[in-house]
């Protein structure tokens, strides 16, 4: 949905009165009453907070700031705060002037007018004198103007905070697109999402009380002057208490903010771990690792809660001071005044009370809260600054790659290219890539360089194959050409445009078509050709067309389909150089041959293609072969030259692997994330399931005027002192003192008890939610984007931990205070009951009217927030691809659009909630006016103190009622977070972890390892009506048989493994050693099958933790396993050996190395059944050979199922199972299938590899057959 397609906001055309009285917010309130609001009911964002202009303006200002600091002197550091002030200085100045006028002009004058009014009544008894009437009119005007102006001021401040947030958020995104790979290594996706969600929300809170930082001292001076006039030196006692409280509070706030920082870090850690768990959930389930991860999360949660507990303890202390401080100050001042011999009259007492209430509000409440929120904002700004100063790749080394031009020029460009190809490459340089003495490393640490002394010159119309063992630096070479890896010495020169397909396909949540076009205009003919050349036609038929949404990170596609879509995207772009990082390893031989012949040799024959590959059968057709090892080029030349030099390729690779100690720093893969890592643009998913969509953060507190204003106890005591003012009896003073002391004690107890109760419940909620999520079926993770699941663990739990307790406490407190006020009023004059009831009814209906819309608007605002995070994390995952394809502008536009959609929801939310508060306050003003008028028409005879009491109490209600109403609405909204957490608690479990006693398999099961499938079907959705992916398979795998499983991509090979592990929904049965797996506990079944998954997943932590999270094995056993997978050298070279840390997703190891770690896990488990899902796809053939030997030796007494695309890995299997579209089409020994089978499917696949290869494979199969016989 495009933000600019929404209807215009009525605010754009609103006049002054409409703006002041919030009339522009009413249409949506009325609309929301009639129907449930949809995203299309929101308005187009205002011009002044459009993301594009704000983001560009702020980012430019930031770049100027960085530049200026570099120029002037190196000591001055760039500051985000300075840039914010520079961009928004006029708005800040305007709001400061407005607030000054409002506070000093209306609020500070009320006590003086009140004193005058009471003294008139004391003199004349009833309010007939002109002066009394003037005072009354002045009082009404003050209260009215106060309300009329406070809300527009608050609205202005919140709008300004929102603009700041939007500007910084867009600037962060623009920066993220420029991060270098080293900077990316230190930045986890969780951190950035935390910057966007939590840190930027600090703007919303900090601005509310920002101006009180200068206003409070001014008000203190003015109030001190008037108080001195009223009660002389005694006034200093009360003011002293207020002022002395400030350092205490500042100290406590400082500790709080330190604790907050600690809490934020611990929350970061927990959310990051959750992100990894959600990303690797399939592997965790297959390895039965739910329990150790559960323990880990519980431990992280415990340390987070201990920080939160301390924060809440301090918050409780501060809160109770807030309530009692004003009371104590009044009590001390008046006691002092009486003890010094002063005469306490009603007007004096009320004037003093009112002044202290104002002081308590600004000096003891807003000033410190402004301080602490501002200091929290500074902490956040420091974190943002650290991010904004991260390394960017060296622009000088960034080869020429035009940011995309608009559609027309792109079109022209393609025409020009075609023409120039037809004529002759007269003006086109023939050398496209020129590399001289290149040396480079990923991290500045003294590792071996990943590329060393690289020299090569590559020309147009060449197909260059780059081969070499795992970790040789092949992907690093591609990254260096892309400019992602900055040279330490030497240089890379690229002439012309390049296109790139990454080793791990990066897809975002959109249709297949959008993933291929990636922001380019549609050229139908080229598009059709590309789809055909990339062998996607059959897949698109299976997927029902190219409009199919691929799901997050391409979750709904097979690995081969993802790889081919990623390749199609690279090929669709017009470029001179095509960098293809191992696109053939994820597809089977038949498709691989098609891609190589049709696409790389055919469609791209006029271009320079650099292909990293492990498929040696294609080398004959390559124009140039580059062999790499340990970051150096060991040989370079054509196939013929290589043959003449007498080096046999396999021989060559054999040598290079025996002495392999590849640079461990080589980051072979290119996508930051692993399989299910980040949440991509979930436009579709977010809107389609509104009910699942996150709730909004707490709104910053508006001027909570006299929130806990008049705790009735203290004030009644005060009234008693005043009534007997003449005799100030000592007894009354004792009462007054006793009430105050008990107030302090109860206030402390109440908050502490309350907070400890809420802490306990939020711990419980988290644990049950985690249990629910970790035990639910995989289907849940495929249908919910990870962004949404993470949102529950980050946003919603944050709401439950921090916001809900405070809001709930507020609500209870305000409700009790209001009850007290109304009781006091009705005691002084029972007639007040009538207008009290009228007011309560008016409030009730207005609240009902508002709440319905507010819930919808809040929901829409939250719906609009998820896609921003999803888009951001998708971007971080695909950075190299995005930069290589020059798609930054498109993605910035997309992000700005998401930001605008969120702004439009958020602006509607703040304007409706302000309108609600505004009209509530108007009702209150009417109530105050009725109380003031009542004192004229029905004056209390002989007791002027009662008028003061009634008016001060009624005045206390103005801000409090609307705040209480809004907090009660907030409470309801925060409760939805609890509801959403409970929703995950009650997810259906996928089955019991352990078997029932009668079905419990013996410890030694399975002894044989026989696998029998009877009518086995599998579907991915729980609904029995959905299509099955496997269609009633029947087969028998004998004990200790080695079975290869082949078929083209999407034939159901990985689904068969799913069925074996019971990850989805099986019909029919699988028997292992005559036991039906359906009747077993999931852990009993899964722990007995070893798996080496298709996408190797490592978790951040130590190497040891990754191999053995249960800590079941001694170190020497782990070393032995590493030795068997040829990783011992690499790991022992690391400074801390097994304790070496692994970064998020294992990105500091190459993909091949990660696969070897997964193999080591399987060796450690020593199970009877081993399943390998394309386990050696990303490994060079030589290492592959070594691994196959290891597997043959280690697992010779086991049943081994191997899914493979490289046919040579399964040619010596006992049997081969050929799948197509979910059915078994052939099943027999490889030799039989090649010679005797009638359907010849397998025969056809082997023929695809080429004639010489066919004969070699046939011989291998024949030898295997003989050895069995």
C-alpha cells in the first residue's frame, strides 16, 4: 500500500480554531464508531512529517556535522543531539515560548486569585462584593485558558517528537545501506531493531518534559517570593524539603538509568538469542535441543528480571516520594508557621497549599522526570551515534556501479547496449576486471589475509571458473570485485556494470516476479527468456504462476528454487560482468547442466561471467580456470593449458586439500543471515492477520496535572486546622502529623508490594510463552514471520515488564483519589452530588465513544510498525546483493513508504487521544465552574475555609480525571499485550516429547536401523484437506543399507526427511525396527536419528556449545570428531580452541566449514540412522571425497540416507531412490537403474553430466555392485 494514495488529512485544511479545538480529529472518531477501521481509512501523512524529506534533511545535516568535525579538529566528536537541534531549532523555540506563557500566565496566578477570593468571603460572608465576582471570573478564565492551550501545546510537542523520531529512523536506514562488512559483523539484527523500536521511542518521552528543565527553576523563584509574603521564613522549610529532594532524586535516577542500560543490554541478549532460536528452530527440533535452549533463555530472562526488579524498586521509592513530598512540605511549612506564632487563616492555608501543589508538580515531578528522560535520551543518542559512525566500505574502491536510474533511462540504456553490441565494441573497454597485487583481510586482527597477491585480467566474453577447497577465499575474491572487501594493498579495477548472485540466495517477502525484477521495469521478452534459461518454468507451474508470494526469506520454496530465483535476478539485470557465487551447488545435475549450457554459456555468452563452483564437470567449457587455495591463486589458465601442464584437476585439488589450512577468517558466504534468519518485508503477512499484530508502546505521559493531587486525608486534616484557625489547638496538629506519617509508610509499602507481585507474574508469563512456542509445530514458524514472533518476545513482554505495572498502579491510585475528592466535596455540600453524577455519566459515554476508535487506531499503528522492522532486517541480510545490484534508492523509497504508513497511524493516534483528553478537561472545567458558582449562590455561612476546600479539590480534578481516563484506556490496551502473550502460551504442541511407558523404546533402539514406509503421505498444513507433498510412498530400507535419494528440485526429497522426523503432518506410517514412530515421543524418536541439514546452522556461543549443548562428551571426544571432519587444524589454530566464540548465525565460518561442524555433531551422536540433506553441497569435491570416506568408515554399521545433487556421492550406494513430484519413480541399486530400468529416469540424470562422466559413474556403480555381490 502506498502512503500517498491515502485520503488527505483534514489537518492540512484546518483553520486556527479547528486546530486548537481538535475538530480535525473528530471525523475519524465518528467513522470508527460505525465500523472497524482498516488501513485505508487512515490519512495521507502531512507534508511536514513525510519520511523522505525529513530523512534526507537529517542525513545531510549529519554528514555535514561529521565533515565539520573532521575539518575543525579531531578532538570534537560528531553529536546526534547537535544535529537534532540544528534541524528542529525553530519548532523547539516556538514550543518553549508557548509553554512559558501557559505556565506562568495561567497556572501560577491561580493560587493568588484563590487567596483573594477566600479573603473576600472571610470579610463579607457571602460573595456579593464586586471584588469577589471579579476574582471568580478571573479564576474561571485562568482554568479555562489553561485547558484550552495545554492540549494544543502537548499535541505540538508530541508531533515534534514524532518528526524527530522519523528523521532519525530514516537516517539510520540510509546509514545501514552503507555499512561495511566488518561493521556488519559487529551489528546484529536484534540490535538494530532495538535501536528502531526502543531507543527512538525515547524521543516521544523526553520531549514532553524537556522545557521544564529551564521552567522549573523560574517557577521556584516566583513561588518562593509569594510564599514568603504569605507565611514568612516558615516557607523556606517547605521549599528546602523540595529542593533537598532533588539531589536525592537525581542520584536515584542516575542509578536507575545505569540499571536501565544494563536491562537494555540483557534484553538485547535475550532477544538476539530468541532470534537465533526462531531462525534455527527446525534444526533445534531435529537435534532435540529444545531443553538446553529453554534453560539458556530462562537463565537470560532471570538476569534480565533481576535488573528490572531493581529498576522497579527504585521506581517504587520515587513514586511514593512523589505522592508524599507535597504533603510533607505543606505540613512542615504550616507547622513551622504556627510554632513561630503565626496566625493561620483559611486564605493563607489554601494559598500556600495551592503554591506547593504547583511547585510539587513542576519542581518535584516534571523537572526530575524531564532530567531522567533526557538523560535516557542521551544514552539512546549515544547508541545511535555509535551506529551512525560505523565503517562504510571505501568509496574509492567501490567499483563504478550506477545507482539505478529511473525506468526511462534504464530502458534507453538497454537499447544502447544492444546497439553497441551489434556494431562493434568500439568504445567499450575490452578488459572488464583488472586485479593487481591484491591483498585483503576481513578483520583488522592479525589473521592470515583472506586474499594474498592476487593478479588477474579478465575480458569480455569470457567464462571464468573459480575453484578451490573450502575456505580458499573464492567468495572473498567475488566480494573484493564487488568492493565489499577493501584492499589492504594493490587494487581492483572494474570497467562497466556488474550483477551478482550470492552463495546463499537472498529473497524478500514479495512475489517471485518482484524478486526477479528487484525494482527494475518489466521487459516482458527478456523476463520470459530469463525465466526459461534459469529453469524456472516448471517451478512456476507448480507454484501457480510468478505472482506467488515467496514468504519470508523464501520460506515456501525449496533450496534449489531459491538459488535459481536469485540467479534469475542477477541475470535479468543488464550488466557487463556477472559474478555468480556457487549457484549450481543447490540444484541437481539435470538442472545444473541446463543452467550452465543455457544461461551461463548461452544467454550470457557476450558477457564476462565469473563463476565460483565445485562442479568439476563444467570446467571443460570454461574459457579460464582459476584455482585458489588459502587466499592465493595457485594456477590460472584454460582447460587445455591445465591439461598440458600435466596437472590433473582432481590431483591438483587433492594436493591443495591435504595441506589445507584455509584462512579461518574467510567469510565464505555472503548473506549475513542463515536460513530462517530475518523477517523480510512482511506486507502481505502483517495486514492479512490483523489480530496478530503488535500493540503500541505507552504514550508519553501528558501533563498529568495534579495527578495524585489531593490525597484527601492530608487535606481534611488541613481543613480542620483552618476551621479552628483561631485556636490552632495542639490536638489538631497531632492528628495532622499522624495522618502525614502514616501516609508516608503506606505509600512505600504499597508500591513495593505491587511491583514485586507484577514482576512475579511477568516471569511466569515469559516462561509459559517460551514453552508454548518451542513446543509448537514447524507449521507455525512457516506461517508467522519471525518479526512477528520476535515482536511478542520483545515489544509485548517489554510492555508487560515495564509499562503495565506503572499504568495499573496509576489507575488504582487515581480511582481511589477521585473517590476521596468526591466524598470531601459532598461532605461540604451534598448538592454537589447532582453535578458529580452528571459529570460521571458524560465521562462514561465519551470514553466508550473514544475507546472503540482508539483501539482500532492503535491496532493499525502497530500493524504498520512490523513491516518497517521486517524491511530493515531483510535489508541487512541482503546488503551485498542490494549494493551489487544498486537497488539502494528503491529500498529507501520502500522504507520511507513504510515509515509514512506508520506515521499516518501514529499521528491519527496522538491527535485522537489528545482530542479525547481535551474534551474530558472541558467537562471538568464545567464542573469547576459549577462549584465556583455554587459558592456564590449557596455560600457556606461562617466557614470560608470550606469554599477553599471545595475549589482546590475541584481544581485538582481537571488534569487528573482525563489522565485517569486515558490511563484506564492505556491499561486496557496494555492488557492486549498480556492477551497476545497468552495466545502463544496456548499454541497446540506438536506432540509429547517422551513416549508413554508402554511405548517407551529400549535405550539400545534401533539396533538394526531398518526403515519401512507404509502408505506414507505428508502435508505441511494441519488441515487434512490440504495438498499432500508426498503421495502414499511404500518402500523398505534394509538394516545398514546406504541409500541415495535423488530427484529434481522440489521433488519432495527434503519432505521425506520431514516425514522421518515427524516435523510436519504424516498420514500412513514409518516403522523403524518394527516400531511405529507415530506412537513414540518426539524426543525419543528424533534423538535416535542423526541429521546433517541442508542449511548448516550454528548458534552464537562457543564452538564447544555448538557441538555439545548438553555437555555430555569430554573434550578429547570433541577433538576426535573435529579431526574426522578435517576441521581440527582450523579450530586448534584459533586462540581459544573449543572455547572460540561463533558470531550470530556462524558467519565467521564459511558455509562449507559450517557443514563440516554439522557433520561433527552427527559423528558425536553415534546413532544407527544417519540422514544427510545435501550435506556436502558447499564443499569442494576433494574435501567431499574425504568426508565420504569418513562417513563410510564411521557409519558402516548404520543406515545412511543421502540426498544429493552430485551423483558421484551416491554412485557407490547400495540403492538409489528416485523421487518425482512426491512419488517414488525408481528404487534399486545404481547399476540396475543404469542398465536395466525401463523408465530410465536415473539413467537420464547421469547422462546429463556428460559422456566421460557417465562412463566413470557407470564404472563406480559396477564396482559397487560387485563388492556387494
